[in-house]
C-alpha cells in the first residue's frame, strides 16, 4: 500500500467546533443578494456547519464534461469567511437531464417492469456501470477543486441512499444480483440448498437462470426474497464505496459519510452493516405530525442511530424546523417543539443538529417544507426559535463528545426484520417492530435509557436485555445472547424468536429453536389470534395477536393463559441461567401487561430510572470521559414538572431549582 492509501481521515469533530448547527444550504436557488443576506443571518443564528451542493449536479456540470464552479467557489469562500464548515456533497442524488437523455438505461425499474423517469430525484440504479462512471466523474471534479479549501470538513456522499426506491429490477440489476449470489454461494448447488428450491420445482441449473423476485402468480421463494433484500442493501453501499474510493484518493484526510434514515419507517437498508464504511454516522429524522406520541418515536430513532454508531457521537443531518410537505396533513410544530426535538437528539448522542433546509424554497416540490429561514423571514416564530436554538447549542459545548451509558439493551436486527415480514408467515399481524417498540415506549415513559444493539454486538455491561420477535438469528448471535444471561443479565426473549437460521430454514425440534435450551421451554404449536381477539392472562392483564402451546423443560411458569384451548399453558416463564435468568414471553401483552412484565424484569435486574421526575418528562444522561454527567430533562407537558437532580443548568447558567418549565428543557451538569 502507498502512504496515501493508509492515511486515516481526520475526525469531523476536529474541524467543527462545539455542537454543530446548521442545515442543507442550497444557494443555487437564490441570487447573490440573498446569498449575502444569508451570511448575516447565519452569524445571527450561530450557524457553524452546513451541507452544500446536494442537488446541484445539473448546474455544476450543465453539459457533459463542462463544469461551472464559479458560484460554488464564491459560496465556499464566503462560508469560510464567517467560520462555517461544510459537508460538501458529491451532488449525485439527482442525475441531470442530459445524462438521462444520453443513457436512459441508468433509470430504475420496479418489480412490475415500470421504468421510473426523470423529473424528481433518485432516478438511477446503483448497479448501473454507466451511472457509476459519471457519478465518480463529478465526485472527482469536486474533490480536485476543493481538496484544500478551508471550509471543507466532511464529504456528504450522495443523499438518503435507498429513499423512494430501494429495490431494483432492471437487466443490469439482475446481472449484478446473479454475480452477488455467485460470490456468496460459490456453487449453484449451495444456492439451491439455501433457498430450498426442491419445493415447487424451483431448482436452478446455473446462476444465469436466476431473476430478481419480481411479480409472480403466487408467493415467491422466501430465501430468494431475503437474499434480494441483502443484495439491494449491499448494492447501495457498494455504490457509496466506489465514490468514497475516489474521495480517499484525492482527499485522504477528509472523512466521508452519507445521511441514513434510521427510524421505525425505514426497513430496506442494513445500517448496522453500513456503519463500518461511514467515518461518522449521520441520520435524517422527521416526525409524523399525526402521531400523538411522536417524541417517543423520535427517541426510538435516535437510540437506533446511536446503536448504529456504536455509541459514538453522531450527526443529525436533517430534521424540520416545523411542518414538512409530504404528509397528508402537514401540521406545524407546536411552540417550543423544535427546541425539544433538537435537544432530544442531542440527549441521545447527536453532536450536530442540522435541518432541511437553511432557507425555505420559493419554487419546487418542497417549497412548503419548513426551513430555518421561513418565507416570512426574520419576523416569524420559526426564526426566533432558530436563534434561540443556536444560543442553546452554544451553551451545550461541554456536552460534546460525551456518551449515553445504558444498563438496558434491546436487540435489533434488520435481517430479522426482513425475514420476519416476508410473506407466508403464521400471522400478518406479527410485525417485527411492534413488541420491540412497545417495550421501548414503556422504558421511555419510566425514564430508563436503553441502547438498541445488533445481536452480534457485545452485551457486556447490560443488566437487562430484551429480544423481541428475533425470528431469524445465527448460531453465534444466539450464543452471544445466552452468554449475557449466564454472565448475570436478565434476558427476555419473546414469541417468534429463534425460529429460523440466517437461511430462513426452520430450526427443527420445537420452537423457539435457537433459544429453546436457554429458555427451558419447548413450543409445540403456534396459536396466532384472529383479528381483534383478546386473551385474559392469569395476572388480570390482556394480550393479543399471538399465543402458543408452551411446554416447560426445567423452567418456572410465572404467568398463564386462562382461555380455551390454552388454559393453564404458560404465557411467561423464567429460567435460572448461570448468574442471570432467561425469561420467555409467549404473547403480546397490552400496555398494562407490558408494565407488569417490566416490573418483574427491573426488580430482578436492578435497572432503574435515570432520575425521579413527574410524568411527561423525558430523561437521558450523557457522561464525559472525565466522569462529568449531564442530565437532559425535556418536559413534554404543558405544566411545570419536578425533576430530582442537583447541579448547574447549562441553558440558564444558574443552579437547577428542581423544576423544568412547561414545554421546556433543562440540561444539568450534575454535582455528586
């Protein structure tokens, strides 16, 4: 290797001072007079970090091989002049019209054969060799031009990979899928064995016979579907890696990332697998206005992002100051909600808070999407709240680099999510996230922080581990979870976990397959419930969706089903394992039932709330390397709330008096 190839990129945090604050900046939409006004407004708001050039390819390269960098030179110089650092985009998220006209084969194709045309964004397939060549070309041109620019802090590679279109069915995609399968399996016999092609006469004689799992008369081969999910996730990241290789060659010291969309709504990309190729994790997050508990979904998504980052600080690359434009009814955020949202992300590990976008567009598809500078300009609630947020983040500089430390973990796996929801399962009502999010919600409401971790990740240090609907699991991951129980953790495994291996092959001998010995139970038969059905349990709570015929094999029954045909069968069990315990939950409890199960688990594990507080206060604690703790107390109610904590409120500069105002936030540098 050359010296250049072994250079490690600098951390973005060495370039961006304090908590990063800014958003997507699209100056190409505006005349010079507005761009100059932007500089004054950025200083007023305290902006120090911007993403630039995300959708500017058509202006940067107006015709093939002819570049116009004049406007971007001016923007980069102006931003450097006011001390703003830039995440410079590769501009590849929307190919220009001249490229589509010359090479229509770059366009994505859906499962039914529809070719998705231009006029929007993300109209390319990542497996197109032609598209990759042109994307690498504009990337190289940008890297060569700005490699020594003082504003450059980070490369923003493409944008929201997999958004809108995450599965690709064109001829070039099919060829890439076949090549990927051949690398994965080595022989067609190995593929046939993995996919179980003896069923329905699906045996293949060569890799050339394989097509993507598109529209078919009936259900498709589940192994083929699962591998196609894996392939598409890989193809998007392989495209990312090709652009990063160009950037590493030209700017080896500049870190690279792309903005993920980790949330309860994004399923198609395995972000835990992607993380190893990102120098810093960046995420986009948007609330659903119609969700009355949207602050809990935000917490879930932020916890997931922190898990993908391995606990390291991450970048909130996009969220909204107020309303978006793409939901059926785009309600604005309530007064103070933007501050609460932003600091909730910081509480859960973000060291940069950024928005789409800096200035609200006057034309185009997202002209009614809120921005830091709204259509109404300075004399607006949004602008005043933006300035307030900038001042607050400045006061939180001591928090930067600190980490959340949790004693509870929820195991999360994208491959298990994919496999669990491929068709032909016992019940369409079993959704991978439902029980997982129910437990996360209950922990949130109790003020207990929780990490979302991959099943292969170290579980050392966790006293409580929740394994919910982990339908697919490898032998190594199952052993990792069992080891946590032996080491002293309380481990809860739910129904429809450990059922199959990574090939989607049923683990024979009785459910729950991979966890049968750990749990000391054997499930003879599933009894999924009909829509709307409820079951009474022996503790008086009610459950839904799922039940099953559980036999004890050296374990203790803690709770029972009470109704025919499972009356007397265990619904919750506990098995002493080494220094810990393994619990099994055979149904989906109602909220009271979730609380009852948690009561038992928390009492046994010793996991407790971050602090004592009135209901409606979100609590998270970050710890710096020198042991200083910072308690975030976010009041989501319209009444003042009490929080039991002592120290200095960084936002007010005064001693914390034990009360967080209605809709307000306190960040307390705690004293022991």
